[in-house]
């Protein structure tokens, strides 16, 4: 598929870097919970910060982003070091969840934006947003030996789908990219925040 250059030129890169940074912080916090070494902090930060975007790029046929841009790995390593150097009392008990919520919303929108830029149809582009937003956290949980968010009824993937789907829908309606990105990211974060604060979840199968 040919790249849609105008969309790619406007793609909100700040959302990409924001998503990488907060996901990297959540990965480092997972290592902190397990009282790991600085090397593990860095590894968790990198794999969490880049995991979803790597899978997205492989699926849409794009160059893997962190192989092309030094900023991605630099942001991950900076966040890992920052968490390592700060006292644990600075981090609230649910800090990992809140960092993850910000990363989920920002990365879902950016992932959908990049997929559209590479000529991916709207529905599949929204799905690429979900993949981008969710897979880093899933990989983090598996490596940390924690129950995956996918196995809990708490709203998570739905928030990513809302962010990516709303962004794509607004783009199809002709809304400008910055507004569509902002609305999608805020909506996705708001839903995830409500799930964290109030324990909202989807109904489980009761067959």
C-alpha cells in the first residue's frame, strides 16, 4: 500500500513519544515491584515502551520505528533510570496503572494514525491502534509473572478501542488530525481512568 504522505507528515509524533515514555515508566515500575536490577529496569522499560509499536510496524509493513529513530530507545532508558533513582515512596501504589492508562490512550491513537498513513483501511487501522496500545503492557505482565490485564474483567482493551476507533471515525468525517487525535486520546484515557478509579469492568461469560 502506498504511504499517505499528508497524514504521515501530520502524524502526532508527540503522542508516540508520550506513549513510549509512560509505557517505559510502567515497565520500570513493574521491575521495581519485583526489586530487580537496573539492567532489568532498562529491559522492562524498552520492551514495554516499544513492544506494541514493533508489532504494529511489522503488521503494516513499516520500518520498525525504534530501528530508525534513536529517540525511542533513549526515552525508554531515561525513564528506566528515573524510576531507578527515585525513592519508592514517590510512586503511589497504583502508579503503574495510571502510567499505563496514559500510554494506552496515546499509543492507541498514534498507532491508528500511522496505520492510516500507510494506507491501511479504517477498520484495520483502528485495530492496529488497539495492538499498539495494548501489546506492550501485555508483554510486560508476562515477563513480570503478573496476571495479564486480558484475563481480568477490568476495562482495558475497550479503552484502547474507543481511543483508536473514535480517532479513525473523526478522521473519516473530515475532522482535523490534531483535534481527532486529542478527542480520541482523552476519551480513551477517561474510560480507562474510570475503570481504575471505580473498578468498572465488562460482564464475564456465565454460560
